[in-house]
């Protein structure tokens, strides 16, 4: 296999995005792309470059009064007949073009060209965002080298249609267990049907009214929904157990513990087991660094419906935003693409925010 060509960080941002797309980097196999990113960044004289696994961190040290972090993940989901890249009209197609090599290209272009930003900048290019959390490069940095993530504001270049999505929802997944007594279905009165008992769980979900709290001027929507139901032993057996898996998406004014307590309260009388949980991220729109970014971008912030790695920064006490090119609905699809106009506009607006006026 031919080795990929070195990255030209001075090239047009669209060409740079295309070059990134053409280097396969499925989760757990980001090494070759991380090598190229590191090799390109170490040639930039105003950056200190640190490698941790297949995560690359590059930082300015200009003693500015403020530090911002701009991050993006290097990995993609598995290839699906969408490599190499192609350009059709004003769209760049290819695996990872939207999620999120377009955003990574924007960030790399800035790192290599903005020599004296008005804010110190930490650029982070990390591994394993698309797989289990324990492998996530940001999590590993937060756990082992948290000083590398120190910042007054974090911006993740996740696709947001070139708009600002502030913070994110938290998520909790639980199993709600209804119990019964097993019996032969011909003598059902001798047992208690757990699937029927689970009807009460579904009734509570149907009657549930989610909150819509306003945080920093943004209205977040919550949700509590069944996403799986399991029960039954055989066609002639009354089941003694039925498990409903429920997902709770909660606004970032609640902690994980608050959200778990809320779900347990909704299902009082049932056994509730937490399967996984992740905190939300507050938008931080009242902070000077965030306000300056919003003014520079010229977009009205929207709440983020969903979970992204911005939540990791909330755990570190750092406000975080999502801002990147591409429609998030196209992530992981075979026809994934990013508008060229969004690549250029994101690069231009971030450059204006970082550069002296």
C-alpha cells in the first residue's frame, strides 16, 4: 500500500479536507493520520506539539490573558463505498467529510497560519470518538493529562451547519424491570404476567411531560422514551420478567445524579438499573469568551439536541460550543458530504475571531 502524501497545511481548506478524507482512519486505526497531522504541525514554529497515543495536541504560548481550545476527532465510522473523496458541484463527498474531517481541516489551516492569535490557542486532534468512551482520546487526556485541556472556552468542530450549537444534552439509559410469576399459559391464572405488568411502565412514559428549561437564553427540550422492550420465555409460558430500556435526554442544568434520581422517581415501584450515563454541557453564553465568539461568527446560538464531547469540558469547568461545517444528519451516511461554502465560511469566521483587528 502506498504511503499517504504529507499534509500541506498551506493549501486551500477544501483541498486539505479532501486530503484528510483520503487517509483512512476508522476508529482504532487513526495512527497513519495522526502521524501526518503531527509531522505537519511540528514544522509550525509557534506551536508546541505533544503526542499522546493517536491524539495530537498543539499549543501557542504567547502569554495572552485568555486561552481557547479548538478540537476535532480524527476517526471515522467504517468505510461504506465512500472513499476516496469526490467533488460534485459545491459539495465535497467522502467518508468523514462532514463528521468531521471538514472541521479538522479548518482547524489545521488556522493552526498553521495564525501566528499571533489574540488568544492563546490549544488545538486538539483526537482518536476514538466514534467507539466506546474508554478509548476516547479526549477522555484519556482529561484523565491523564488534564492540563493539556486547560482553556477558558472550548470549541468542538462537530458539524453544526456552520452555526453555533451551545452545550449539549446529557443522557441516561436505564432498564426498568417488571416482575411476575411464571406459569403454563393454559393455566395463566396461576401466574402473573410480567409483560402485562410492564404496561404500567409504558403508561407512565405516555403520560410523561418533559421539561423545556431555558438556560443562558436557550430553550432545551428533554425526553423520556422507551427504546427497547424484552420479555417472554416461550409460546406457552407466562413470563416472569419484562425489561423496558428507557433513554432520558436531560437539559444541562441537571447533573447525572439529578437525572438518575428523576428517572427513578418516575418509575417508583419498579426496579431501575442504570446502564450508562453521560453529563450534559452548559452553554456558557454569559461568559466574555463565548460572547466574543458569538459576535465574531454572527450566528444566533442554538441548543444542542444530542450529546457531544463538549460535555467532557463541563466536567472540567470549561464552557463549550459546537461549531463546524456540515449537516449533522449526514454523519455516518454513505452520501456524507460537506458544503464547500461552509468550509470556507467557518475558516474565515474563526480566523477573524483569532486574528488581531
